[in-house]
C-alpha cells in the first residue's frame, strides 16, 4: 500500500483520489468542504476499493 496516498487522504482528501474520474474528485472535495471527516472517510473508501479491484 502506498503510504503517500494514505497521508494525502488524511491531510487533503481530494488529492488522494486524483487518479479517479473528475466526479469522484469533486465529490471528495464537496464532502471535505462539508466537514473534514466525511472527506477523509470517502477518500479512504476509494483507496480501499481500488486495492480490492487490483487484487481481484
């Protein structure tokens, strides 16, 4: 697992999902604006989902 993406997910959640579609980055940014924790949770979810897809 790339530790840099996890650090970005905690510090600046939209930056952690920049390799996804524009809508995902915008949703992460919106959730971060509504509150830091929802943005971190969604960015973490997207990182874990990407890891599961890579393993399958």
